[in-house]
């Protein structure tokens, strides 16, 4: 694979945790009000180039990010650490949506977290566009044949092949 482009930007704050990302009402799951606001706030920081040159037939996205956050004192003498992976989904969604790329093309991601020096929370992001060596094919659903039943046992063979 060869790298085509790289974009860097910094987002104020840390994305909401996946634990706070969804609300459920009447059996349906949807983005919570807090998550929608956080996603919109994050999009303000994403710098979208005029022409990214992204080709969905051959290109994939690599995302590298660092959460720089305070380790909050919970008031009971215990320190609360930020749970980085709990914030990843919101970051992936917001960045890909702002760049106009479906997050299904997010092929690789690496994140880490650091203690803040200035008392402010930030998320540093680098998005890289890579051209693959192969044409990515979007497979359309095909009708699958029902596995054939074994004549002797009356059970279906796992591979759908008659014995």
C-alpha cells in the first residue's frame, strides 16, 4: 500500500464515552442528546480539505489519535482515568462523517492517552488515506443455496454437500 495523503487536526475535549452515547426509548437505540452535541462540537474542529482524492474503490483510512486528558479526582481520594476505547466509536463516527467518508473504510486505528500538562482536554488526530494494491469490490448480496440434506442421516451437511 502507498500513502496518498495525511491530515492532522486537534479537537477540544474528549468524545463522550460509549456508555453515554446511546439512549433507548420504546426498544429503539439512538444517539443521546449529549452525544449529538459532542459529535457536532467535534466536527467544528475537523479540517476537511477541498479535494481529498479519496477513491472508495481502492482507498482505505488509517486513523491515529491521542487523548490528552486530566485524570479527575472523584472526591473520594480515588483518581478516575479516562477509558480511551470507550471514546473511540464517537471519534471514528464524527471524523469520518465530517470528511464525507463512510466509516466502513476505516481500516486501521491506533489510539493512546496521556496526562494533560495544561489542565485542558484535547484529542489529537491524524487521518491518513492509503491506496491499496487491489481494487476493493463492493459485494452485493447473493442468494445462498440452502444446504442439501444428507440422504442417510437426514441431517444437513455443514458444507452443503451430499455424502
